[in-house]
C-alpha cells in the first residue's frame, strides 16, 4: 500500500496527508469504558509456560490510584524460583518493581501472583521476571500504561511526559467542568476557509460548530454527526463536528504542547492535535502533533510545515504506534523548539525534525470527517475524547 501524499488547503488553509484505506466499517465510538472495576484484574491470556495470563485492574490510572497487577502461572513440572517480581520501568528506565516473592514455587496447579503500587505521572512498561539458575529471565509479553496527574490537581505542577522537568506551565484545560470554557477556546480558525468553520477544499465533509463541543465526565467530547447545515456562504454540509482553537487566550512560538486523547473507531474520521499560525500572521506555519485517519488504526501522521527560503518545507512522518488509538487514551505531545521539533507519544520520543516554528501559533484540536474515505452509510456519529490539553514554556 503506497504512502499518502501531501496536499494543501485553499486560501489560508492547512495542509494534510491523504490516507489510503483498506476497508470501511467499525462501530461508532462510544464513551470511555472500563473493562473491569478497580480491584478486579483484566487478564490477558498468554497461554505459555509458565506464564498463563497477565494483567492489571486500571487501564489508565491517575497518580493517586493504586494499580493492582496479576499473573497466573503454571508449569507441568514443579519448579521453585529464587525470586519473582513484576518488573516496572518508567520512560527513563527507573525501577518501580513490585510484588516481589522469594522461593516462589509453581507447579501443575495454576497459581496467581499479585502486586500493587502507585506511580508518578509518566509512561511505564511492565512484565514478569524470575531469577533461577543464577540468572534473570523475562517472560513475555511486555505491556505499557500511562499514569496521569490526579483530577482536580494543580495543572501548574504538571510536566510534559518524557521531556524532563525544566518547564513552566503556560496554558491548559483539564475539562473538569460541565461546558467548554469559551474564554479559552474559539470554535473557528483561519485554517478553515468557509467562515472559519468548514473547508471542503481540504477533503473535509463537516461544518464545525460550538454545539458539537461538550464537556462531561472529565473529558472534552468532539462529536461528529450526520446533520445537514447550510453555511453563510450558501454551501451545504451533510456533517457537523467540532474544532477548538486557543487563539482567544493563548498563542506561542516555542514550547511543549500535550493532549491525552481517545480517538474514534469507526472509519471515515480525521481527528488531529496541531498548531496553526495565530490570527494576523500571513506565513504558513503548522505542527501536526498527530493526524489520524480512522480507517487505518496502524498509522499516525506527524508533520511540520514551515516556509524556508521562500518555499514551503514539509517534514512528514508516518508513525506506527503499536497500539489501537481508539481502544484507550494515549498521550500525544510535541516539543516545538528553536532547533527542532520533537514528537512524543506516551512519553517516548518517536520523531525529530529540523523544521522549527517561525512565528506564533495557536493550539487546535478537531474531529474532521474525511471525504477521501467517508463514513459508511450506517455510521451516524463518532466521538473523539480529550482528557486534557496542556502547554508549557522553558523558564
């Protein structure tokens, strides 16, 4: 399958990548759900020996929650491990091991190992490891999880995942209220050629409007739905959706921006977290922390667009995340610095480009409806969820 090619929007509009798709389909994404309640471990069957299953109870814990880990073990011939432990490491490799046992025996009857712990905000990976015969053996699979700041905590105390602590909180929204804070956000952008709300020349099917942006349950909800509207220009749209821009309250040139998001599962949608030149700026300048075409859950598009020597300079990268972005929340960030732009996913640096911001930009988040691979006829709506958006600057 060939890679998408870049295209431009009309007038003062943003570029994007065209995603090729394998198939339509998928159910409409519903709200955040938990497979199991706290204290009940959601096991993933491994089916190997000695590790039969491994899991944890909280898919996306906060820093104030205790995470419960479990592993089910079985071995045809009885064996005793000198040591056994849940190995847990953060993005910097620091050790958070838990559930340690000495002289641990495993036999033909299944046995369950349990461990628990709390973690500071960050990205973590974990696996089971035992010590026997003078060496440590790591058991597959290795899994990961993200810990975020506790709801209601002070956002000013947060730092970007994976990018160190040398940052000062500058702007953000935890979406803990009951409605969008319109003193922070606008539902229009100069990137949208039709009165700031629509851009059919960029293969968008939707008219973006404030009514489709809501806050509930600690998350911003970007709702795309089949709904016919006619814009002030007289153009008809068969979909409405939501776009938010920070330009009323926050614009920046250099800094770190980050969002924790759960993306739609149904094919035909095109959410993104990005920047675009601030109002009044005449020079194209855009950073796509990510773009996601929901017909292909194996790709995220990380892009940086600037003008260099009078010409458009595009640095585009297709990233394979190793997870389904619609299955759970993940953290997407970018360090937009004078020397480079660095892209992070769940606290891990995944891409660096020499392109750097040249002017002040605004933060945007949206859920476009993609004309290049439109939703199936049976799909009536889809939601992108945003747990928070944060921005920091260097001191």
